[in-house]
């Protein structure tokens, strides 16, 4: 029986990694969207994406709404409001600003530190890995951050736009970290709602916020776009909503059930990897040396972090097994 379970686990991990890679490939397109919709302001890009996401979520959740609404508490709605505002609307405005000013490569490299920032916050939780054990990971993180900072400030091609893009990406990283931590803690306490329903509810709340911000978004840029430009904007908004928010999240949730928790953070590297590829293809260039070094440092930082957590979990299991063997 145990051998069959081990075989099932061994078979699930490759499939889980494929799902993680698929989610990363789809989420990486989010970094390309602001470039495809460059005539529009970051606020317009964010509102367009989340209006489409909200509409799709309403359509998908409508058949189950009568039964589902009884399971949603006031606390859930409050959490959904702040998570949607912080992790979707404001985050994507800052990310779009970072992409349009600093480029896809710089923005994706900064956001690539998400697993490390989340882990640092998580290290304060009871029973978590100690800060000292995370030091090697943090040193790699610092080295990568220095490379990105040098690229943004001192590289020959850098200018005021690159610097402002870098700071916008930093703000986006802080917002996405807050969202990841808050959303994770909400999912832990959810019992009556599935992960899929939580994703759709997030889409509905984000869509409502985007609708309220629509007048501001219209006034944030010129209104004299031709039909072709408007058509491309609508197509990009709908594509990002379907590809990233619906299918990307679905693949990520599937992956989360197939691989061990210690591997989940590592999978976010696929988003950075694909976003960089899309960025280099869009800009028709090879990665610069500092970008290569930064990506290597990010990878080593996340892998070191995962390794520490794996050893910590193994020691914990051995301790529990020892207590059980001693009859405690």
C-alpha cells in the first residue's frame, strides 16, 4: 500500500511541474500586455483587464450563486475587497507603469523575488524556519537585487524612465507580497468555499472596483483612439483575463494539489523565466550580462530557500515519528 502511494506521488510531481510551467507561461503574458496596449495608461490597462475578469467570473459563478452566497461571510467580503484592491487593481497599475517605463525584463526580475519576500514574512510565524537559516537565500536575493539596481541606475542605456520603472516594480512587489500572504491566510481558514470559487469571487469584487474606477481611467488618458487601437485594447484585456486570471490560476491550483508544499515557491520561477523570454523576444535582443546574473541569483535564492524548508520539514517529521515510536 505504501509503495503504491509513493508511486502515485512520484507520478504526480512531473504532472504538477508541467502544470506549474503552464501557469508560469500564461502568467508571464501579463508582463507583455502593457506593451501591447502601450497607447493606453496603466490605469486603463488595469481597468480593462479586470472588467473582463469580473464579467467572466460573473458568468462562470452564476449557476451556483444561490447556494454559494449563503457560505460567504462579512469577513470574507472584507478580505476580498482589500485583496482585490491591493493585489489586483493597484498592483497591476504599478506593474504596467513599471513595464512601460523600465521594460519587461527589469519588471519581471524584480517581481521574481516574490517567493523570497513571502518566505521572510512567513519566517516570523510560529514553528517557521529561522531567519538565520534563511541567510544564504537572502544573500543571493541581495546580490540579485544589486544587479537589477545597477542595471536600472548606472547602465549606459538607463535613464529617468528606467529609474521610475524600477521603483514602480518595487512597489508592485510589495503589493503582490502582501496579497500573496493575505490570500494564503484566507485560504487556510476557508471551509465552505472552494479555491476555484474564491478565485471567481475575487474576480467579481475586482471587476466591481474596476467598474467604479472606469470614469477615472477614461480621464487618465486621451479619448481620441481609433477603432483599430480600441479593438486591440479590448482583445488584449479579454485575452489576459481568460489566459492569466482564469486558466493560469486553474493550472496553479491544480499544481498546488500535485506537488509538495516545499516545491510551490520554486514554481513561481517559471513566471519570471517566461516573462523574460517574452520580453527579450518583444525587444528583439539577447539578455544583458547583469540580467543573466540577476536571474541566476534569483534562481539560487529560491532554490536555497526551498532546500532549507525541505530540511526543516524533514526534521519535523522525524521528531514526530520519534515521539510516536516512544509512545508519547
